[in-house]
C-alpha cells in the first residue's frame, strides 16, 4: 500500500467586523483595561453580529484557505469542522459550510474538543488522508463563543471572542511531499477535570444551550504541564527536538500560559506566534487564526517546522508538528 502524507496547501482566517475592547467591557462589568491586560494580555476581541453564525465565519475562512492554496471548492472531498458553538444541535455545521461552499461530494462532519478542537480535527483529517480515503480536506475551527458567555461574569466574559480559521490538507505520496507534511501528533483527554471548564446546559441535561463556566486558576495549572508534555511527545514521535521548531503556534487562551509553556519548553519568545491581544480566546479558531496571521505577514515560510497545540474543556489537549 502506498504511504501518504498530509501536506498543508493553504491557511486562511476570518474575524467578525464588530470589535469589543476592554474599555467597552468596563462599561458592562466591574473591570478595567489594566486588569484584563495584566492578567490575560487581551486588549480586544471580535464579536459576531446578530444573525452572523458559526457557519458564516467558517465558510469565509474556508474560502480564504482555498484561495491561498490556489484551489476551488470542487477540489475538496472532506470537511472536518471543530466547533463547540454549532449553528444547530444538528445537522453538523460542517454540512452547512459544505453547502455554502457548493461542495456536493465527499463527507463533512463536526468534531467537538472545545479549544483543542482544531488540533483534534487536524489529526482526524490526517488519518483519513494518510489511509488514502480522501484527497483533500478542509480543516476548520470556527466559534461564536459570545453566544454562550455569561456577560455578568467578569472572570470569563473578558476572555473570549468569535472567529474562524481553516487549513487545506492534501494527500501526497512521500516522494511528492519531500520533507513537508504532518510529522507528529499527540492527543489526550481526561474527563476527571470536566468541572474546570464546561457549559452548564445541553439537550440531554437541561434542554437549554447553557453558559460557559470556568475555574481559571486550575485550568492554568493543568495547561502548562499538560501542553508541555504533549509537545514533547509530538516532537519525539517525529524524531526531532524542540530546538528544531521554527514557530510555536499555541492556542491563544492567555498570554501568561503562552509564555509559561514556551519557557518550560526552552523556546525563544520570538518563535511564539501570539494573537491573543487582538483576538482574545476564540477556542477552536485560535490556532488557525494565529497560523494564518503569521503566514500572511511572512513570518511562517514554506519549509518551516510549525508546532501547534491547545488545551480545552474535557479536559482535552494535544499538539501537532507540521512542516509547511
């Protein structure tokens, strides 16, 4: 059987036009720009307009990724969409994006791993492509977290924003890919920590959407250790070392977490791609949004070794090493 590799063809991101600054939030809850910035590094976040859905954001990001890849929707036969804020309980938001893009072949489905969703979706698409079952995949992370926030809770409402990012992965033979492609992936979950980050509603429990709840200091404690261990596993799997990484593209949860993980791994600060100040935490969208920004401004170049990672509710966490 021919061995295949999943190669990145293009990445794109999209943010809603509405911006909510820290000063805006200070008019809504008991907080200040200084308080938010000092504890999180966040200065503003984007909020979906009324009627603007997760699938709307995801479809635009997907189109941008396709443009970057020089491809059209007709070239795609798989969509794996990571989201914790779907348009509907069902059908899968991925199928709505599929329809909006005009794709009528292949398969499309959602994946739910909250903030780590894009890493899990990348791993899932990579497995389908590596087995030769599909040719090209759109891996999308899209969220409208503003819909599930308690806007009276200053501990959570200041952290999150809306947005979408997408990546086109293409199946290639090892000869075609050369040194490019997905090199290593590590995924983990541990349901014992469910109460640290969750939404207090759902169809089977309360028959409501619910709102986000978080024990922030505990999530921080777990994040630094678990992410660092996951990164080491991905690097080991690829037969490489941390010093080989050109760019570290982490989940944009909190600047303090980004810096703490980089320090523990021995990564130089200039290798860390951070968009948290401008975007806030966009959950599953944060990694592809940051990756798209770094490619667009010329930091990430073809041939670079990129490490992506995230941790989210579940707890679920993981990392992937990709030569772009």
